C-alpha cells in the first residue's frame, strides 16, 4: 500500500515539474532567442516482487530545449548575407543621393549651364557682363564638384567610425560567448540544466554572424569554438582573441588612404586583417569604402581633370579682348603691361589623381578680372567668338577615353553604374529578407513557444496532478479501511 | 503538420505588414512628387536618358536664344544691303542721265554734289551698328570698319553661331565682300577646325571636307547657296569692284564733265548692284534657314519633353490604382492580423 502512496507522489512531482516547464515557456514567450523547453518524463525503475513486475511511478529524466542545429546554422548564414546587403543598400543610397538631380540641380545640369553660358557668350562676344556670368557658372561647377568630393570623403570617414563600433560590438559578443562557454561547462558538470545559457550563446553567435561570417564547431577536447571565416579562431572554450579597429598608415591601409581605419588582432597591431573577413556588415562596409567610393571618387576626379584640361587647352589659344599691341611685323605681343594677352588658362592647371577636385579652381587671371576670359582666336577682334564656340562644344564632343565618350556621357555612366549597383543590392536585399523571414519562421516553428499548446499542456498536467493527488487520497482511504478492521 | 508558434505567426504578420507598408511609402513619395524616378537606382537607364534629354532641352533653349541673335544680325544686315542697293540704283540712274550729252557741264557739277551725298550715305551704311557692334567689320566688331576715304579697316572674319546641335551659320558679311569685291568670299570653315582638341584620335585635324559632309546631313537651302559662292577659281585682281572708288570716280567724272568715264562706270555699278542683290538673296535664305531651324527646335522640344516625361513622370492613373490596391492589401493584412493575434485557447477556457 505504501508503494501506492509513493507512485502517487512521483506523479505529483512529474506533473509539477512539467507544469513548471510550461510556466517557464509561457513566461518566456516573448524572450528573444528563447527555445521552448520540455520536461522529458519516463517511468520509474520497476521492481520485481514475488514474481510480478511492478511499476513504481514516473520521473523527470531531463529538461531539454527543442532546437535544430542545422536550422540555427542556416539562420546564421542568412542573417549574415542579409546584413551584408542591408548595410550595402543603406550606404549606396547615401552615396546615390549625392547624384540625385531629377528635381534638383546636380552636376550635369550645372555643367550644361556652364557650357550654355559659353554658347551665350558666342552670341554676344563683346559683352563683358556675360563673361561675369560665365565665371560665376564656372564657380558653381567647381563648387558642385567639391560638394560631391566632400560628401564622398565624409561617407568614407563615417564608415571608418562604423568600423570602430562594429568591432567594439564584436568584441563584447566574443567576450560573452567565451564567458557562456565556461558557465555552460560548469553547470553541466554539476548536472544542471544549461538550456537557457545555450539559448544565450546562440543569440550572441547570431549577433556576431551579422557582423561577419563565422562558423562554430566543437573540437576534439569537447570545447566549443567560434572562428571567423578567412580570419581564424576567435573563441575556444573560455579563451578569446580580441579585435581592434584603428587608423592605419598609408602603406598598410587597404584603400591606400592615410588614416583609414583597419582591423587588427589586438596583440598584433601593424598587420591589418580587414580584407580577410567574409560577409556581414564589416565586409559590406569594406566593399563600399574600398571599391564603390574609391571608384566613383576616381572617376569624378578624372572627369574634373579632363574637363579643366580641355577647357584650358582651348581657352589658352584665345586672346583677351583688350587692345593688344603688335610688334613691327604685325604679330600680337603675348604680354603687355597688364599681363598675358594669350595663353591664359581658364582653370588652374589641374593635378591628376585623387586631389584634382580639392585643388580645382579658376586661374588667377580669370579670378582677378573676367575680361581675361578669352572669346576670340585672333587678337584685337572683339567679335571673334571661335574660342567660346569651341568651349561650348566640349560638352557633346567625344573627347574622353581616347575619343569615345563625352563629358556628359562619362558623368552619367558613373551615376548609372552606381544606380545599377544600388538597384541590384536593393533587389537582392528584398529577396534575402524574404529568405531570412522564412528561415526565422522555420526556427520559430520548431523552437518557438505556442501559447495554445502550452495552455493545452497546462490543462493536461493539471489533470494529471489532480489525478495523482486522487491516487494518494484513495491510498489514504484504503489505509483507513484497513485500520478500521481492528476496531 | 507544421507547428505554429506565437513568434512565428507574429513574425510573419509583421513581415507582410512591413512589406505592404514599404510599398505604400514608395507609392506615397511617387504620388507627392509625381515622378517615377526619385533616385538613380529606381531606374538607372531611364535616369541616364532622362538627364540627357534634360540637357538637350536646356541646349535647345540656348539655341533659341542664339537664333534670336542671328536673326537680328541677319535682318539688320539685309535691310542695310537693301538700302545700299537703293543708293547704288539711284547713283546709276544719275550716271545714265549724265552719260549722254544732253546735260551741260554745269549741271553735271551740280549733280556731282548729289553723288557726294550718296557716297556719304553709303559710308554711313558701311559703318552701320547693331547695338554697339559694327555689322560690316568682320571680327573687329568694336572698330569702325571704314574711314572717310572708304578704306576697309576690319578683317575677314565670319562670325558663326551654333543655332542647332552641330549646325553653325555665319551671321555677318564683312565690308570687303560687300563694298569691294566678291572674289574672296569663302564659306567659313567649321569653327572647330582650329582646335586639335576635337580630333584627339587623329592628328593632324580632320580636313574640313569631312566636317562639311557632317553638315550636309542636315539638308538646308543655305548650304547650296553658300557653296556656290565658294568659287575661288577667279583671279581676285581682275574684277576689283570698289563701291566707294566707283562713286569717287563718278564724282570726279561728273566734276570734270567726262561722259566717257561716266559711261564706263555704268557697267561696274551694275555689277556692284547685282552682287549686293545676290548677297541679299543669300542672307534672305539664311534667315529662312534660321527660321526653319527655329521651328524644328520647337517641335523637337515638344517631342523631347514628351520623351522625358515618359521616362521620369509617374503615370497618375496607374499610380493611384496601385495605391488603392496597396491600401487593400494593407487592410487585409491588418484584418487577418486581428483574427490571428486576438484569439487563443485561453479565450475559450474558463
């Protein structure tokens, strides 16, 4: 009879434990990264008594979390590629907005204005006021070139700052994983339940996957390890390697710009590992900074160089409009007491390279006095408009890249290319987000808490608990019956 | 059976609502700007073409302005030539009258004063200005082209203007060709011929014939007439017609009562008159060309605007039907969300 009480007691315990687990699940229904847990119940060891096998009730073997390692890894991978695209789309959209000129005046419109003011000047070459207009338009073009360059530089610098915060995030995640590794081992050695800690570690790994691609494994000594793909192991059990992001000198910087931020192992400064990361936000930032921005900046600088160079080469052939003295044989003197009469540059001689725009400005002569803007090809001929005509034609002549593209085409190609890149990454992002949502859904379907299910379980365990209690009560009544015989 | 958990259903609801809302937002921006393309990535190719069309439009506006300049210059020149022809006709009439022996020497002397006046008037016409520029002084538009003796001080420049893409027309005739002789009139070379920069792949520069070919692609009447004058086979020294010297000779012939010299002059004056009339015809056809081009540009502008609008402007009807559709999708998402999120087993137990 006493075993009957015992059996009832095990029933109470298992139901109570199961109910606890259900409660834990319900209270964690909105905990991010939580995997539902289940109390695994089994029969208590049976005994043989006088030739009969007798059950002795039930017990809880373990509380396990419902979890699929494969889905978890896939989720990490999807997160990684989605974050890569998200970061890329965001940054490209920022850069793209520099070139938005559908409803505002962008460089193309301003260049057009500049060339058209030369057309206007060719219609009234004697008009000195028109030359001021030309000069002002040139100034605006220069300013717009500089606006583009400055915004590109600023975007690059803000990416450097992003590096810093991303690496700081990565470090704290690495730290967290190493710490959890130690905790999990400790608790499991004591025979405790490590489900919640494992959930925590999975969450950190997921966060780390957003920053760069990683893979996780358990090594032969049963240590849990995290490695960044292309870089190397970052965490083994409780041991970790820290990363730092900081300014690098020109010779080791991956984009060749002095002071650019690079990523290093904390204990090995001087050896950047920036380029070795794969996927995730970091790689996305590197790609935008080292390829897209670099590429556009180079193209815009080259465009500015060619533009200034061609305008100069034509402008310097012309003569200023003031009275120019001639030598006895009738040739115009290249200098008079005011200054040069021909060979005047419109822009200051441009420098090739990434600093073209920074140093782009009008030549001193033109800046001093707009009458130094040359319109004619012959001296002392105020109506000669051939220089103005020729300069106005630059925009639509195929002068760039060995005579294959015009200035306008070159500029618009650059913008289109950027637009295509941005459109592509937006499209890819939309797709990746779809896949990510799906994968997330699969994970949630497997590991997520369903309140309906828990409610049903709750009732089930409650009934079981009540029934077990009833068993005990019956057992007690049976005791009463037996004891009452004696009276 | 697929298990549905609390988070999976809320996540999928969130995802679909988010997606619908994002589309709504895009449509809203398009609705307020009425533009299909807000940023280059919306449609890189249309952005490219649209901006090019925008440039063409702006260029055309400029060409229309240039056409204005060309027309005022050409019209002034033409009317000046008309007046000049009238003067010469008058001088010729007088010369015819006086070439017979009907009139006596005294009368001829008096009549010579009239020719002096004609000569002065011709000189005034030769120094005619439009605004502050002399119309007959070639490139030297701010210098007086003729001195009192009728010597030409200008140069032989033909000022050209671009009145449509790659279409240049000369807008002036210089004093030499009007008042002296037509032998050295040449159709001006392409204005870009002087600049090696425009022929980066080929050095020396493309010969002007090639450029002419390019110009001939736009068949316009002025081209033929202009090329007729491009006749340099005649020796420039044989016919040296100088209106001022003709008039001066006439004056002295009349003063000296020399009827033979007066008769000799008749033919030369006739030549001058016919030359000026030819020149007027040429200018007239240039004006026609310019007016024709103006019309062309106007039509092109309309077509261009249309093209640009097709590329960049949102189709309002389509846009608003899209917005309505999207609104329905969003509403449905909310409705189903309501059904999904508010119901749980707990509602039915108690």
